[in-house]
């Protein structure tokens, strides 16, 4: 985009296109972290291949209406599990949070370690916590669905 030409009172360029970078950043943020119906959806829009590669997926100190949220998860194909942690603000109330664990093909969450305090979402699409606060760790078993 261009502003006024040097020494000219005339503006040039397409100002409406200045919104494009903002829209891209917001879209990426919403893929990783999004307020929805009074709670938080985490990793709702990540590509299924991101976890399949075995690297970490997450965000650090993502700003939300419920305070900053940090999460990271990693898929271990050999062990057939996804593990990670989520850090919620201690001083704010988040009614619920869903972590969408988007794995390739027919892989879905089949069980979660009880100490996580989470429940498996219908269809094995991830985990849900009610009124999460502080740092939570989780480990889920994954398997193929029919």
C-alpha cells in the first residue's frame, strides 16, 4: 500500500487492502484459539496433518476474554497417544474449554487419563473441561474408528 506521494496532497493506493494482513492474523488466531458461545475452542481449525507430523502444536499467551491461554500438544504415533498441557488464567472464570484433537484419517480419541479432569468429546474429536483454571496436563489414547 502507498500513502501520499512525497510533496503531494493526493493519496494513492487501495486503502481497503490494508485490512488483508489483519484478516490473515485473525483467521490464524481463530484456528488456534477462539471464544465461542461463552467458552473457548482450542485448535478447532488446525490442519489434521499438523499433529500427524509429531511436532508440537499450540499457542503461547493467546489473549482471550478469559485471560491469556497457553497450550501445546504432541502426537506420538508409536505410543498411539497425544499428550500436552494447557495453562488457563487463575483469576478469571472460563465456563468451559474444548481442545479439538484433529488427527489424520480415522484416528480419534478413545480414552483420557482421569487425572486430567477432562471428558472425551462425542465422536472422539477431543477433550472438554468445565470451569478450567491453572495448568492442566493431559494424555489421551487414540485409535481408529469405523
